[in-house]
């Protein structure tokens, strides 16, 4: 009889322990459920907005013209060489989109005095002049390619794009023929984004994850389409950055053809505080 009472007592204690453990677990779960849930993307936006953006320069035409004779879209060869040299002499270090992305998302430190060189529209001189000048100082650049031009007179060839990529430069997208993304509909995205990116990826053997908006023009619909296609960051010009999507509206300054090296350094400091 004592044995039976002992067994009943042990069973009762075990049941109470399990019930107590279950209640404790429910209480813990309730406390967790009551804690505010922060959307990671929202948290990232807050973090990005607190960081200073590294300077990003934008170039288009680089030609053998007299210094100071260039327009907003044309910089002379000599002026470009002087600009690269002054930045190197001033202690700047080039960064690439992946570095900027990890800095803005994770706060991963950048090298001292970071700067990014970007080049739009596939011009031949980006390979024959710009890349060679950057490489003299151990610099790397980002080349945004309008694919309709590849292989045509005055523009880079597929072989040159591949060579740039193999040397550590970055190849990014810039649509097929420089269409304003705000005006695209339905199948237009295939023509202007899907096919050009697949074409570039076939040439360089790497994913294309960076993009520059033609005319620097963007809207929320364009950002959504870029995201669908695995683009990690997109670059505009000097317009206002999106509060919701700072990684898809990264600012650049267009280097004017009549700037002296002193003016370039001043523009970098005033535009990216």
C-alpha cells in the first residue's frame, strides 16, 4: 500500500513540474511576443541615414581637348589625369560598390578618405585612358554599360569589358539604350534591364549587381524592378536621396570639364559631408 502511495505521489510531483515548466515557457513566449518587432530593412535605413556617404564621382566623356574647354559631360584627358593624381596625392583610396554596401548596411569600416570613380555610357576612352590612369595609382573604377553601344566605333568592346572586370574593376548596368526608367512599362523592363544584364554577365562571368540610372532619374517603380533582378545598389546623380531606399538612390557628383583640381577637392568636401 505504501508503494502505491509513493508512486501516486511521484506522478503528482512530475505532473506539477511539467505544468510549471509549461507555464514558465508560455510566460516567456508572451513576454517575447510583447516586445516590439523591428523590420530589418527599416533598421538598416535608420542606420544608413546616420552614416556619411563616401564621395562618388561621375564621368562621361574623356577626350583630348584643352583643359577647361570641356562641358559638364566632357573632361579633357589632361584634366582627368591631374584629378586622379591630386586625389592619390591627397591620400584618397578608391572603393567599390560592395565595400560601400557593407559600410552602409553593416558599418564595416572603409579605408581612410574613401572615394569611388564611376563612368557612364561605355565610351572607349574609359578603357584606353581612364582605367589606365586609375591603375597607375592602384585605383579601381566602376563602369556602367549601355549595352547597345558595345563593340561599336568609339565604344568599348566585349573583350575590353571582360579585361576591366578581370583587373578588379566593376561592370554595372546602365540599360540597353539609355532609356528613362520612369517611363518603362511591362516588356520594356526585359529590353532595358533583363537582356542587358544577362549579356554583361555572359561577358564577364559574374553577376551584375550595380546600376546607374540614365539621366540620374528614378522612381519607386524603378527601384522595385531593380530589386526583383538582384541589383544591390543603384546610383543617381545629385538629386535628393530616397528616405525609404537610400541604397537605390546613392548620390554622385558629375565632374565638370572646367573644374580645376582645387575645385574638385572643394566639391567633394561640400557635396559629401
